[in-house]
C-alpha cells in the first residue's frame, strides 16, 4: 500500500504533494516571487530634487535600506528646499533634531542642483548667495566622490601626519554637546569667568590616532576634533612676522601689496599646513575642484581661501548656535550633518549672543534643548521673533554661510568628516542684516577700553537713557574721556543705523546681556583648599529593623537605585565567607585559607 501511494503521488505530480501537505483542505498554489517595483521618476524642473524617499546611496549610507521620514517644503526656488532626515530604524538610526520644531516651522535652506557649475540653477544660486542667504550647492563637483570614499577615520589617522592646531574637545557630562572656549577671555577672576566649562579641551591628545581611539572606545564621554590642514601662503608674514632680533618687523609697501593681492584674488590657493602628511596634502590638491570653488567666490566678490579646517565628529554630536566673523564654505566629505541656520537680524532681537569679552564669545546664550517654558522665562524674545531654516548636508554637498550667520551643527553618522573654509571678504560689501551685530561688537570694545568690561552694561544703559550728564564730570580728565566716548557711541550708531535709533539699539544690546553668567557655574564644584566647604546633614530615616539588621537597609538602597558596595565580613562564618567544612578557628578570610 505504501509503495502504491508513492507511485500515485509521483504520477499526479507536484499538485498532489501540495494537496497531501494541506491534508485535503484544497489545492495551494505556490506564490509568485516578488519583483522589484521600479520607482517612477517625477517630471520636475531641472535642478529640483524629487519629493521621494532617498535611497541609501543618496543618503550617504551603504548596506541595508533604512526607513527615512522626509520633510520637504519652504525654501522655494529651484532648490526645492532639500530633504530632512527625521527618523530611522535599525543600526542606521538618525538622531532627531536637537532644537524645537517651531524654530524652523518646516522652512529649509535652499538647495540648488548646479550640475558641475553650469546652467541657470548656478546663476540663481549665486544671486541668492549675493543677497546674504545661506545656500546649499549640490552636484557642484567641488568635492570629488573619491574624497568621500577615501576619507574614513582610519585613513585620516594614518595619513594626516601632525597637523597644527589640533584641538580635541570632550563632553564629560554625556550631553554630547561641544562649545569651544576663548581661553584668553577666561582668566581666573575675570568678570565673565567660567569656572568649569561645559566642554574641556584634551591638550594631551596630540594626534588623530588618539582622537579615533577615544571616539570609538569611550561610551560615557564624547569627543570631536578640529585641525588646520591648509592656510593662506604667507600667513605669518601677514600677521607682521619677526625681525632677526625677535622684535616686530615693519612690512614694506611691496609686501603689503602682495598680501592684498592674495586676499582679494580668489584664485590664490592656500598651502598645506606645516606638519601635514604628504598623502593628505595630495588629496586636498587633487580631489578638490579649486577652479570651480574660485569661480563661485569670484561671483560673490569674495577673496581667497584663508584657512581650511578639518572637522571630525560622531553621531548626535551637537555644536550649538554660533556665528563667525568671516564667510565660510562647509564641504561635507563623509557622513551627514543637520544644520540650523538663523539670520543675524535676530541677533539682538532673540538670540542673545554672549558679550564680546565672554569666554563663549560668538555663541548664542539660548539653549535650544531647554523646555519651552524655560526658554520663554529666560529668553522671551527668542520665542517671539527668532526663526531659522534647516538642512541635512549630505556627502559631496557644500554649504555657503555668510559672515555673522548663526549656525548649529548636529552630526548624524558615526563618522562625520567635513572641511570648513574661511574666506576673505575681498570686495564684498557687508549685508545690512549683519550691521547691528557688527556695531554692537565694536561698541562693546570701545566702551571697555575706557570703562573696563564691568562698565559696559552700565554706560550703554546711561547713553540709551540720555543720562550721561548725571555721570560725567567734564572738569576732569576722566570726565573728558567719557564725553568723547559718549559722542563716539552716538555717532557710530547714527552713521550705521540711522538717526533716532540710538535708544532702541542700545537697549537691545544690554537686554539680558553684558552681565555675569552665574548659571554656567552652577555645577558641583569643590574648591581645591576646601575653604568654602560647608557641612551638611542627612536625616536618618532608617526603621528600627534596618538599624538592627543593616542588610535590610542596604537592600532598600539598591532598590532605590543607589550603588551600594558589597559587604565583606572579616569574621569567618562557615558557609558564608569560608568553606562549610573548614575550621573557623584557624581559617583566615583575608588569605582565603
């Protein structure tokens, strides 16, 4: 019977096997294999990106496909606004934005597909940049693909050599947030002295190999690195140089003319920094399209590239809002970074920049990770006025940041590499939105020269309320200097901002600014000599049972999350800290026998 059944099944073929497997419940047809569905391309204007999910290759990732939530809109123009990575699953998790959603409200930095530096889109991008707008150049070819493929952490570690100015910052509190401190402004006892900066500089890290080892090995602490890889030729000469006797040397007219030519001409290329590895120097010379970069700089009436900084970061590393005094071009070499850009017109109307003499000079005081109630309480104008745009910068793209533009960077990948180029202003005129911030910096320094850093807030308030007559004794030398200072402040504001704006402008300069920042020193701190220590008492809330049997109290502390060390008894107890069959009279727990 068994042989007959097998022969029958063989004669009926595969369908019979399927029916037998389903125990007579019907014929099960095999499923058709799934075919790859080809995505239909949208019809769109040249230069605009499709509003579709990015492929891993376009998003700068290799390996498995990741789920991405894309937000598009705002921006306008042929740039299409770009895409924002909001969420991902699996190993390729993309950190969410570390700023409130209402800051941007969906408005994005415009991204222009310039296709190698030609076409109508390039003209529109150049026009947007000339108007003082931060833009993204995609497909410009300034950074070749080989550069993104080659520059991994391992490659840079082996080929970077010993670049000058290597700075490794460490976030000790686990926030993965980095703020660079102006050390010359943070002298002990100074008006704005920050006792324990949020980020510390690891001065003992002298090579990229040390940085990579820390970035991959540390878990509770996070690091980022910055190094100068290129600088303008004759940079030391431009600063004045030294003569043979060690004193300052006066430059000749010919030397000054040569320096001016280098500053103005965008075709002048920077030279590799001293100590940079030969391999990395060749990559910078051959894998960056300097001719295309010079063409863009010339269209903006900008000068030459002064310095090129290599910036290395890890996933979710945050560099808070900060502005720079020169125009910048950021070339994303590897990984992705999310940028939040806020215009300088909001500097004194919501961003509350730190004073010029503060260790955090050029940073915004506003903590964007603070809850909304805290922001409204401490920085009310930020919630009312300040608005920005954001963009995710992908491999090979370039971000143009005009001077005085506030930018916050958040790295999204485990290995993030970028080049930040500082550009000379050349023949480019300043944008009107940056004038108030520039004037405020100038006035802070001028008043500090006469009245000191502690007197800036007081005297600017006096001038704003026109009360200088009550504070100036014109019959003294010091009073005469103060009269000249008041006249210079008023003249500077009226010439740059117009008549009748002195009061409003100066009140904006001193609003919650130019005063000490005690909240930066609220961390736990013990004075080295313990002279300021104060005893404190902890209430004894143990029960009678916990007092009689301490092990109950230890168990309670562990349950509440306290780290309690293990109890070690020095009394030999059979079966507890000594073998049950050992002689307790001769057993030594310390020696184990």
